[in-house]
């Protein structure tokens, strides 16, 4: 059995990966855990996972950098100051970046929603004057990236990476890692 961790919102990629693994490696039993990145990192440290695709502020050792998207403030319509925020729970790198940027410039944040579900966050943004933080390139068409003139501070880049167990990968885990890299256009 092979264990892979992924943060939420990876449904299209995950379905493609599961099909590839099922067809190419019928002997591999893929066990996928979807949790927040900081929890997946802990599971790797405790040797409960072989690989994890995580979004963290900085690149970890034993990882392959997949992308470094810019974080952006997002809304679906009108918003008010102080900005009502919809976030993932404590430990989310996007939330931490947003709160740090606001504090650095003396702005208060008003959290109106905290959830573990990306779909719930999208629904909250879509239905009211709340804002959130997303990675550039993942913003749904119905949402708008808020301009710098909105009074919100610039946000950092994030670090999406494929992290491996520090004690090495089994043959099955290496095959899945290679499949992940190929699906992402990063392998031969």
C-alpha cells in the first residue's frame, strides 16, 4: 500500500492520478488522505505518508518544487472595510499570509467564516461581501482579484511542492511520484 497526502481542491488532478496508477500499476494500492498541508507535513514526519503535495510558505527538504504562485485577494462583488474574511482553519499558509499582511500594516481582520472546505469558502465569497486569499491561476471566473488600490496589502508567493518521506521511498512510491511528475508535465 502507498499513502499520498493532498490538500483539498485537487479533485481534477487526483482523479487523473488515480486512473493512471490503476491502469499502469495494478499492484499498487493507493491510499489518499486529503488534509491541510501542515497536517500532511506532520504525517510525513511520523512516517504515515510516503508523499504529499503541500502548499507551504517555504520549500521543505526532500521536496520537489512544483510551482510558486502569487497569492491574491479575491472577492465576488462588493466588499466592505474592515474586510470580512473567509478562511481555512488555523495552520493554513494562505490564512497566515493574509493575517500577517494585514497586521503588518495595522489593519484588523474580521473573520466571518472558518472552514476546512474550499467549496464552503467559495460559496461564502459568492454569496456575500466576504473576501479570501487564493493562488493566482486558481481564481474561479466568477471571482475578481482585488487591485492594490483596494487598500489590501501585497501578499507573498506560496510554495506548492511534492514532499517525500525523509527515509526514502519504496519502489511503489517512486512509481507514483514519477506518475505525478508526468501528469504535471515535469517528467520524462
